[in-house]
């Protein structure tokens, strides 16, 4: 079954976005935790660009390190802190759109 792993992960992510009661940034964070194990290899050529758009949108900021050089706040969390509500809503829509494409086996 084509895309089955990605379909499963994005199904959980969309459910998280739709049913979560927290701020949009938190819901995207929890959605990300659902699909963070995915890589480009989990998507067909037709869907790689959609995946990369989402992934790259979530990782624009660098992590924060403590004085020992250990990560205290990751790239995604730092990125989400800087995104405004409109950008978060656009990102959530992209996650939903990719889920639809995966469900339709595009």
C-alpha cells in the first residue's frame, strides 16, 4: 500500500490539529511529534515537495544550546515561537492538504 506509513502519521497529525484545545503553535508541535520520524523517502516524487515545504517551514530557526553545548530547545520549537498566527494557520492547512493527498493516494 503506497504511503501507508506517512498516511498513518499524517492522520494522527490532522486529528491532533482538529481536536487539540491548545494554541495553534502547540497543536502544530504535537502534530509534528506525530510525523517527525518521516523522511523524504516516505513520499512519492509527487508529494516530496509538499513534505519538504512543511518540514522546511518547521525548521527555519536554529536550536538553543546550554553552556555544555547540549540542545535545550530544538529547531521546531524555536521556529514555532517565531511564527505568527497566520503563518501557523497556513502551515496547519498544508499539513491537512498533504494528509488529503496521502488519503487519496496521489
